[in-house]
C-alpha cells in the first residue's frame, strides 16, 4: 500500500529541524575554533561542543525529510511537471536569496573587517560574480536549497518510476527490509561513503569541491524517499526506534570520550598506527548521524503524528523563516559582539530571541500577505489553499505545504 495521506509527524520534525538551525546559527559567532562570518571576541568551547552535536544530524534530518517531500510532490505529476514545481519552489528562492538575502550578510562581514563604504557602494560588487570569500557572490546558508534542487533535477526520472506501478516489484522487495531490523541496512552506503571519502574531501558546501558531502547528503534524501515509498519501512523505524537511538547514543558517547581525551587521528595521543583504526573512528560520525535521524523519525511517527490548528501556519512559515533567519542573525550579531561587559550566554540568548522576533514578523507582515513575496519565497499562492475540516491544506491533500 502506498503512502498518500499527509504524515504530520514529518511536518513537526521539519519545523523542529529549522528551529534547531536557528539555535545552531545563533551560536556560531560565539563558538570556539569554528570560523564564521562575524565572531565575538570571546568564544566558548562548550558552545562549540553543543553545535558539533547538532551539526551531526540537523542537515541529515532535513535531507531525509526532503526526500519524503519529494515523494509527495511527485504524486499525480509528470517528471517535467515535478521539475517545474521544484524550479519555482527552490530555484527562484535561491536566486532571490543570492541577490537580495545574502548580500547584507557579506556586507556586514566586510564592515567587521574594516570596509568603510555604504551598502549602496558595496552591492554592485555582487554582480562581479566572484565567489565568496574572495568575492561577494555566495549562497551562504542557502546551499541546502541549491543541493536539494540539483538532487531533484537529477533524480526526477527515477522518482517518477519509483512511484509508478512499474516499480511494484521493487517496492515489494523493499518490504523485506521491514522485517526485524533489516531497515538499518539503509545506513551502510552513507557510513561507508563518508568513512572513505571525507578525509580527502572535507565539507565546503560550494558544490564544486564538495564531492564527499554532496553524495553523503544525497543518501539521506534517497533514504527518506524510499522509506515513505514503502510504508512498512517507516513502520519498522517506529517499531525499532529504541534500537536506532541506542546506535546513535553509544556511537556519540564513544566518539566524545575519545575526542575529549585527545584520542583521535592526527592528535599526538592517537595510539594506533594502522589506518584501519582511523577509518573506524571516522565511521563513528555517520553512525551518529544515521542513528539519531532514524531514531527521530521513529519517535516522531510514534508521538507526533497528530495535527494541530497551528500546524498549517508553521508549515508555510518555516521555509521563508529558513531563508531569512541567517541574514537577521548576522545583522544583529554585528552590533551585539561590540557590546561590553556582557556574557557570552546573554549575547547568545539575545541573538536567538531578537532573530526569532524579527524573522517571524518579517514573514508575517512582509512575506505571507502578498502574492509577489510568496512567489519569491517559494510559497504556494493563497488561492491554492482550501479549507477542509477546519484545517488549511493544499489542493492535493497529500502534498506538504512546505516546499523544501
């Protein structure tokens, strides 16, 4: 049986993921070691640790959920129609972001590094198309949208085949993975790929030099599509959720204990000379990611698969919120880091609070009400939302409101 009804737990998980991105990016000016666009004079190693933990699974979870969204968007659509929809929902907002949303971030960073000109003086340099950081042209945090668009563009024919009756035999074979704990074999390609490629190809988010992570993120998206394609796999994730959490928890504990004691490759205390041990250590990271992602999906289905009157509003808001939030953070943090006699914690709390306040009101007052801004931010036109049983849904009630 195919999944055609809205799975509200996926909506809640997406909303929580974007909220996690807010906390993650708000912390970046204050974390030790990791570079960012604007940094506070004093930084925190403990905030760095919490951000490292979030980074292990926040984007994998978003890509997994995006795979399920692609499945729903393929319903009753041809391959070309799906590509056209993704062009409107992803590529248009990406262009808007690169030419309108991201330039203020780069400008504030240049100011922090000594630039003296006005934004009007700075903005024309965007059209030199020289890539950041040497130049002023970038997609910054919107790399996620760019990658997602490329994935859907490449795999649209495969997705169309997978949801068609032609793939019934394939879907039946997938059902075998739902028995016992075989569903967790979906983890293996990602773990192996990351383990053997991430050292030579570190994360860049620039697409061109991001060979390891480009495939790594893709495997989460494909896993999401496959799991929602064969509902028995999702049922298995729900049934075995504690097993997945155990994998994620134990892998995390081993990884952290080793790191905190300096037992990691390239560290002077690393006692192993055999390269196999370095690969084994590296494998812990994707094991943590897959364990937590599949656990969150399982627990989400068990506890969050229920609707609420606020869900439709949040579902529409979360995508524009993602596009806007980092620009607000950079604008706010430029001034916050200049304040004296304030603790890192107070600066962080204020950054989170004011970013949430400004971003939500910007969406509610300037994006949500108008047809043009809804289009530029990848939202559905208002007239395509109808009301059924007191809850606003799309024309096809199985299609998620959020585009990404």
